C-alpha cells in the first residue's frame, strides 16, 4: 500500500489576518467590551492569513440553512479541483478507484458530497462510498488509514480520500465565548484529496503505508467538538487540549513504533496536523522534538490556518512535492481530534 498523491485546493478569497481581524472588530464591537482580547487571540494564532469560502462582504449567512447551502456549493467546487489534481499527479486511472471516502465536520448533505461529485465528474459508479462526519481534525489521518484498510483487502485497486472543511461558515455570530473568538482567528477553509494505491495497482511511486493505529481516550468528550443547535455548529474547545496531548501522544507513539522495532529517533519526517500554536507546542513536548522537526506543520499553519481534517493532508502534500524525505527513511503521519483520539500512520519513503 502506498500514497500515490496528495493534492489541495483553496478558495479564491484570501485575506491577511489583520483584515480579518478588522472585520470581526467591526462586527463585534457593539457587544464585545474588551476588543483587546480579540486582538490578542488572533495574534496568538500565528496565522498570516486565511482563505474563505465566500467573499468577506457575504458573511455571515443569515441562517444555518443558507450557510449549509453555500457549504455544499463550495465543497463541490473545491472537491472537484482537488480530485482532478490528485488523479493527474498519481498516474491512477479513475476506473481504478474502488472506494471513495469523504470526510468533513463543517457541513452536512444527503446525498453526500462524494455522491454528488460522482455524478458531476462521472466517476466509477461501482465505487464503494464511505461518507464520514464527526471526526474533526483527526479525520484526514483516519481517512488515509481507512483507505489503507480498503486497498489491503483489494490490492489491485486504489481508494480516494477527499476532505473539505469550510470552517468560516461555522463561526457563530452571537457567540462571544473565548472558544469562538479563538476559532475566528485560527480556522480557515480548504480541501485536499489523497489517493491510496494497493500493492498491485499501478501509478506514481509514493511512501509505503506500513501500519496504522487508532487510539481512543475514554471520557474526554468535553475536550473538542460541536454543540449543535438550531443556530448551527457551536465550537467546543477546551483549554485542556494541550494537556491531553502531552499526557497521551508520546506514550502512544512509543508503543506504536516499538511494535515495529522502531523508536522516535528512527523517524526522519513528522507529518503532523497543524492544530494551532499550543497544539504544535504540546506535540513537540510530547514527542521530544527539536531543531525544527515540525517546521512544515508550522509553515502550513502560518499560510492557511487550521483546516481541521484537511490540515494534515496539506502538510502531507508539502512533504510529497517540496520536502520529500530520502528513499527508505521512516516517517510518521499523525492527527488528533474529537472523542478525544489519535490516529497514527507509519510511512516508509
């Protein structure tokens, strides 16, 4: 099993962080007494700018239904762009795709997005469809792992993973909680497609998926997720996220690598979900990483913000296209997300 391609797509509407801050300041100034708090939280995100699904003047949509309609429209457009690029770069023919995994946590649709894209793009009608909702930031890594499970059973085929996250359409206009203020400065919009090829499938060479591991942390539901009401998606984001990462991730990685006679010292490339500054700092601490080991993740955070499930796939694309490690070296792809949980993938380049 190998990753044959990872390709991304971004909306055309890019805004520097300062311009976004000015927009939020104008919108919330009548009700938010301490605008300096908003400015401090946006600055702490360490994001230079973000891409938005809609032009700034079209925010916020009047209702959750209108926001979700725009999510469907933009998800279709970005999803098609990312898939076309991934197919072109992978050397995999569309009729080799045996399964289509779609992950998102920022909108809902039935028929789901992958079904609509199968119609629009005239993809293989015999593909197995697996839409996944609710995994949040971990879903990019989990999607690769589930795609690997599929091609392990069907080695002559390839599996397609598509992530689309349009976080800007979920920002709650009447929520002045710290969690919502943080999310307004951290999360952005984008899409990514990954093609995972079976051991007998043709196509471009890429890192081999050696093993995967899912780890669930009991009784941590409060750490991250959504509170869903008639107003839409309201962010749940606990200050305990870095602590949960520091407490669990290092141990889980050590145990996972030990099962393959490896240690963290053997890993030359760390493909890690961007999260945010505190998440990346906690990851560095948990894994004992120094000397810029997570620089690609920091760079992606600065350029696009946190793209939820798509973030780790943006980091993967950078490794594949611009930072490809030496052949035969070991890599680890990892993300964490709601439940709380982690997903680990051992790669051999």
